[in-house]
């Protein structure tokens, strides 16, 4: 099992990163990846109020006025974009778990994982070599 918790959003070349995880994964092993969700309920509300969403990478690598900007993030996505990314790299998404930190986030995302603050993916290698054309 490989756990990459809150790492992938900091990686510039995510394609290389995911292929390396697959390369070192033992047969029948699993990869667990957690990452912030750009489309969380909280981020949607912040955008409607004219504010930056949490974990947004911002415009500078050194300076940020808004505390929600994360200067170390380079990749952000949502549930469907990450699922597509994993499938393109011949990974099967066995399970997606929503992670929430606030009571409001927990209540709002009870019905939809796609609204959670963070997403956890349980992945395994597909041996079908299917190419997805989306």
C-alpha cells in the first residue's frame, strides 16, 4: 500500500508522479491519495462572496495577502477531474471518501462527496489497458 496524503497538489509533473507510484506498487496493492477539493461547498460559497477559495495557489510563489492562498500548491482539481486523471493512467478508482473539517462542510456534503473539503481516493492498477477517450 502506498499513501500519498496531501502531496499531489504540490507536484508539478503529476503524470510522472502517478506513474512512479504505479511502478513501485506491489502486485494487487492499493494507492491512497488525498487532496483538496477545489469544488467543495465551502469554496463555492467563498467564490460567491468574492473571496479566494481555500488552497488556491495564488499569483506568487512568495507573497499572499489572503490567508486562504497556499503558496506551495501547483495542482488543484475536483472529483471528476481527478477521477479522469486516474483512469487515463490505468488506475481503477475503487472508492472515494469525502473528508470534511467543519460542521457546515460535513452537513452540506452528507449527500454528495463532490462537495467535501478534501477527497481521498483508493486506487488499484487496471490490467485491462483500457484507453479512455473523454
